[in-house]
C-alpha cells in the first residue's frame, strides 16, 4: 500500500517507518497519524515484523502537531475530533518494541510521539522541546506526564514553562534518551540495535516490555508481583529451554518463539 506521509523500509524483520512531510518539517497531521496507525495495526500480527523503528530525516524527527491544521479549531471541534486519542492508544499498546530514532527537531507532539516509544535514541543533532506554551496552549498527548517520569519534575517544568530546547547531550545526561550517536551512520546504528533485539525470543521481549510499562502505572510491590508472574510464565516456553541449554553448551541460542 502506498502512503503519503510516511515511508516504509524493511531491514530483515526490522520495519523502519520514516515520517515524511519535509515541507512542514514532518509536522504531524491527521493523515500521518492514520497512516502510522494503519502500519502498526498491520504489523502487530505480522511475524515478519519483530521490531519497529520510528524516525524522521536528518534535520527533523517532527516539529510537532500540524499547527496549520489546528489553528482555527475551537475546543468543541478539538474535543470531537479526538485527535491523537485512538492513535495514542494504538502506539502505546503496541506489543512489539518501537525504537524512536531522533535526529534534529522533536518538538511538541513530535517529542511526545518519541516518548510513546520504548527506546529513545538520538543523533548528536537532536533537539527536544515542548514549546506549546509559545502558542498559547500546552502539551496534550502525554508531554506533561511522560517527561517528568524521565527527567524529573524540575527539568520537565523548565522545558514546558520556558519552551526551551534540550540538546542530545543534555537529553542523555538526564535520561530522556538511552544513547547518542554521531549523525553519520546514525541509522545504521539504530538498525543494528533493532536487529539485536529482533533476534531474542518474542515471549521475553513482550514480557519485558509489559513489565517495564507496568512499573509506570503501579507501586513497587505490585510491580514486583507482576514481574515475578511474567518471569514464571517464561519457564513454559521452549525458548527458555533453548536459551539456558545454549548457555550451558556454550553456543548461540536459536529462538523459535515457542
Ligand atoms: N506545524 C505546521 N507547519 C510547521 C510546523 C508545525 N508544527 N513546524 C514547521 N512548520 C512549517 C513552517 O510553517 C514552514 O512552512 P512554510 O512557511 O515554508 O510553508 C516550514 O515548516 C519550515 O519551517 P520554518 O521556516 O519555521 O523552519 P525553521 O528552520 O526556520 O524553524 C522550527 C524550525 C522547528 C524552529 C520552527 O519551524 C518551529 O518553531 N516550528 C513549530 C514548533 C512547535 O511550536 N511545535 C509544537 C506544535 S503544537 C492535541 C494534543 C497535542 C497537540 C495537539 C493536539 N490534542 C490532545 C487534541 C500538539 C501540539 C503541538 O505539537
């Protein structure tokens, strides 16, 4: 299927989704959201897709939601449009890993979209920001909730209240991104990381993702119980037998997802 606002690239079982509205610095409009969700929905049951990379171009991941699309709307229209609600749920409940590869601007809804992913990796050119305050509004798709969980209350307040940008080095230092790579070969590096994950057992991948996401929503003791149940359940998989046997026999495991 041909898409207008995104480009798909297959790298073995890694699917790279490239946001592609260069004329608007990849500003996220309704069409882009629909296309993104359609790909995720198709990928969820596709055994040939094990890990997703969401990225943009060298200069911009996404400069936010499309201001021109929402400029004239009133609050009732915004409410009834339900902009980004369904899509937020599709992205945040997607079971396989999504890596955000951010080069250049990730602003407003672009920063929020990156934070919906599971791993956030930046190139040295990345600039994160929640500048909605400059437009007389505020973040509306998780920015005031996810940013403080990653960087703490005071950095999050600073970002949202001043609208300033955070560069890749600061983002790594404060825990918003897990790794930073030079722009040259940036995509090669993210694809390498995605491929490494794609070789693991899918049961382990999903159980880890669910457990870490559970820690976002719960207290420590409930999280520990949840994690323990997931851990126990993995002992009913063939992959657990294979992984442990491979260690004992000093060989590389061959996982089958069973
Ligand atoms: N929307 C629409 N067009 C945009 C855009 C955006 N977010 N960002 C850039 N563009 C367009 C520009 O208008 C320009 O178009 P033309 O004039 O050529 O037609 C083109 O992209 C190139 O941009 P610039 O000429 O401005 O490029 P510069 O390199 O000079 O500056 C910049 C780059 C990223 C600093 C600047 O473009 C900028 O400040 N952009 C806006 C960044 C921003 O404020 N982002 C936050 C958007 S608000 C919701 C929840 C959440 C949201 C919405 C709804 N609900 C729950 C309902 C989210 C809101 C947002 O994200």
